[in-house]
């Protein structure tokens, strides 16, 4: 390498130390060596674009012992270039983290790390951004780093890098949060072959709920004090950090709040997520219930479908609780019952033999079967009706509205009706209406899905009710637009995930009431805080997702209204939520602003009115299936690959690629004033430095339009006309709540985990927990 490139390389090797809390990456970044140039060698080109090594896999193992988390990271970097690559691996450090004798392991050899301060990083950071002309690096702001050398990687070769760090996880009123930066979309040359995250936690306080809004989790509890949670994915480009919450509570039920209010908004309304989960041991003494199994035995059920349904009933009967009661009603043209009356669980074996002798034949009299089920339902205990059918009402009363009206009038308040539609020849309007009007849900089992697995899996979730007729009182805090709109029953081994809005923040007492069998019970949760500003910025999009799902179902079951469609259009565009039915943001050339959205809503309303909604068939079942997933979403929705090229999410914001610019969807061209800022100018860097969320938005590309309060800032070309701008004032950070930090951690992390020489202290507010120390490789390619 020519010596004239050494100063630039020195800057590059210390890059990526400036990192906002909300966004971090675990990828390597390759800075190519500039080709030889100068006298006799040809003209020198402009700055080289950033390219990278590929990451083959990314494995994360986390051990949490009483809120002390030790994270082990295992990554393999692969050099797909035809020349050797060497360089430096950088670990961004969260503010307040302490690093002592931190070591990085590369191919079995220990490499000592060097700590770089935030002050050292600041000046270097801006110089590198100017030199590389790559706004993606604006992600890394206001952080120090740990640096270590990486051994050369030959062409086609690999380097396995392992690192381990320890941090204390603060607890906010019993809610513990762990965050692992996994957003690798920008800096990955190709999809990762495999991503796995395994979290094992042990606590001296009982653990209630375990929840991730970012990734689908498989969770296994080992008693009240331990759990294991896992996430696996293959051939993926991770695009958001991994978030895990778990709740600690001594009582029978744990309840915790997560809140967010846009610090830029003068609107006092915020978003909240409420988690409520019973203790695991309550499964040993669940509330006694009645289970009425209503099975379609019409001729269309004959064959493998009916055999699987019989197997599902056998599973349910074998897993009744000791104090449960049951009955089976099998219907076609006629109606046969296992018993004239509800039977104790001890009769399950006889019922299994009776079920195995049933034969599928005849037509489908749904009305008669469900009316009989309602007659047998008693008001003295919770009654669950599991209604399994593969067809339409063809016998007896066949008018859908009459069936719905009769069943709803006959159903006691204790009834929960759960519908199972098998195949595509079911009336989705009937099944969904029956379930909705009777506080249940509908499960659609497609032809290629095992029926017995679907039914048995569902029954496991509802087999042990803990609390029915659940109500919540939020004290002096006004809450509204809750999803689900009716609070469901609480079951052992599951948890309530409720999203909503609130007006003004503050502390309150939340009371959870319900029925435990025939006894009315109440739980009080004091010092629950609805935040005044900031918080968990994933909440607006998750809340909007559920609301869109509820509005879509409302249109399908009750018919379209223009105001309802307007709400869907606004939510979809504002929060970047793309579904098969809300693709306005990617299909409409001009979708931003109130006037444009009014036009989209009017056009959509006219289309729906002119096109009858299908209620039977593959399309109808597919739509009902999709809507249910949106309506009950607990994880942030992912974007399809084509949509991800047009829409990006940054914190609580969504951006759309429009006319060569990433435009904040909060921008209204009719009402929002614009200040123009030249790319890479002094004002540009001042704007990025003012707030981390602005820097993250500017990192999307060279041309960005971001809204801050009631003002828009547009990044324009360096030689374009600009405006004199007022740099936004930095937001006041909420002071750390002493109660949010474990008052007596079990041990100092450095001493309690001798395998890791690093330690980190608690920092931040209730939800501003330590960012894991992750690696960013800045590598220098060397041509042979």
C-alpha cells in the first residue's frame, strides 16, 4: 500500500465508534484499498464505495443470572474477494459501559482490545464520513469503541470471531429488557445462512411473562424461576434489533407496562403495551370448565379429514383437567350426542370409544347443533364450545343472519365459542361472526395442514383458564383504542398482550379484575407509569398494525364505510404497514399528504362498493387468515423484499422512496415547510449531531427528507441552493429512575463471570438499557 493512504486508513480503522442507542449492527464493513494512481499510474478516482465481507452465520448465546446478562457472539466472516483482506474489528460501546481487560478470540488466539473514547471518535467520525461519502455511517454517533486487529483472510477464506461481554439489565417496576443489535440489512453483501439467538434466564424472583416484539420466539419455562427462549432463521437479512422483555412478580399474576410518546409531538397522546401473565404453578390448579365439542360429521368430512378430527377430539378428551366436564355433539342431517347431559372428565375414555365409532355422512345442520350446545352450556362455570366444520349450512335453518341472531341470543355470558374452519368450503363470514360475538376466535385449517395438530395445539393454549371475564381499570389515566377491543380470558402458560393509546402521562394504579370460577377476584398493581416522552419506539407501528387488522375485519363483516377506509389509508402510510389489502404506500405514486390520502380512500371505497366481498372459497379463507394474523400481531410485521426497496423504518418513523428521495411519511407537501441542507455540509453534520433519530434517518441515503416537529429538512446536492436553517435543540433525556436499576445486583459482573473480563454498569432510563457490545469489522483488502 502506498504511504499516502495511511492517514485515511488510520481514520478508517477507528471508524464506527459513534452509535445511537436504538440502532446498532453486528456486521463487518470492508473499506477497499484505493487503486494505485498518480504520475504514470493514471488519474485518481473519487472515494471508493464501501463493500464488505460476507457473514456466513451469526450465533448468539445469552445467559442471564438475576439480571446480569452474559452474551456470547459467534460469527464467521467469509472473504469472497480474489485478494487477501485484513483490518480491524471495532466493538461499539454503549454510554456508561465499563470495559476491563476485554479480549477478542479469533481462530483460537486471544487479541487484546484497545478502548477508544467518545471524544476521540467524534472528530474522526466526521472526517471519515466526508472521505467515504457514505451516509450509512451516520448510524454511529456519540459512542466510544473497543478496537482489535483481525488476522488476514485469504481469498475464499473465513475467520471465526467469538466475543463475550457482560452487562447489568435494569428493571423497571419488574420489567426487564434485553436488547441485541441484529440489524444487518445495510451491511450484508448477501443473506446470512443462519441466525440463532438463545436466551437462558434464571431469577431469584418468579418470572411471569416472556415477550419479544421483534422476533418470533419459542419459549419454554422450567418452573417459576427459569426460562429458555430461542429464535432461529435461515437465509435472512435481519433488519431489526432483537428485543426481549420478561416480567418479575411475586403475586399470582404479573402486570407490566411499556409506553411511548413521540418527543417531537405536542400531542399528549401516547402508545402503551400491557403484559399480564399468571404464574406457572397456577396450571396445577386451573379454574374448572365445561368443554362442548361440536363436530361436523357430514359426508364432505369423510376420509382422512374425519380421521384427523377424531384424533384431535381424542387428544382434547385425554387432556381434560380433573374437575372439567364435557360433552360431544356430532351433527350432519341428524344430531347425536355422547350424553344427554354434561359429563365429568372421568368419562373421557368412554367418549373416546364413542367418537371412534362415528361415521361421516349426510348434510350440514349447523343451526341445530349450535343451539343444542347453547342449551347445555351452564352459567355456573366457564364453557368453551369448540365448533369444527368443513362446510356451509345446507340443512335446517340455512339463513346466515338468522343463525347468528339465534345463537347469540341463546348463548350465556359464560360461553366462549371457538370456530375451526376446515378447508376452503366454509363461510368465513359465519365463522368469524360466531366467534366474535361469543368472545372466541376462528382458526382456519387449510387443506395441506394437519387438522389434529391445529386443534390440539389450540386446546393446549386454552386448557387451563386462570381468569375469565377480565376487566382492567387504569385509574386516573385515560386509555382508548385498545386492541384486542375486548380483553380476552387469561390462561395458564399464556399471557395477555394488550396495545392501546393514552392521554397524558403519569403514575397510576392499574386494577385487573375477573372471575376465578365462581369467585370474583381483583389484583392491584401500584406505581404503573405512563411515560411523558420517548420510550419504546416500536409501539406505534405494532399498535397501528393491530388497529388495521381490526378495521379490515370490521369492513369484511359489517360492510365498508368511507371513514373506516380513511383510517386504514392514514395508518398504513404513516407507519409503513404493507399488507395485501393496504399496499397504498408502494402502489400509489403520490401517497403522502392529507389531500393525496383522501383521494386514495375515496377510490378504495368506490372499488370495495362495486366488488362483492367473497365469503366462501380459497380467497375468502386466505383473507380471513391474513386479517387474523394482522389483528393479533405480537411481533412487528416484516416487509416483503420488493416493498423493502421502497419503504424503510427508522425507530417510530417510516420513509418512502419517492422521486429519488427517502421521504418521511409524516411529511405533508401542502402544509409542512422545508429547509434545504447541502449534503456533507457543516449544517448537515450539525443536523445529524443534534439527535440520534435524525442521524439514523439521514443514514438512509444521500437524499433524505425528515420531519422534525412541524419542520421538514431536505438533504440536497452539495451544489444545490440551500436555506439558512435552525438546528433542532437536543431533546432532554429523562433522568434515570433509581428504581429502574437493581438496587442490589447479586455480584459485580466482572467478579461473578470469571470467563468474561468485561463489566458494564447500568445506565439510562426505564427502557434505555445497555446496548450490547457488537463487532464491526473495518477491513483493508490487500491484492496479491
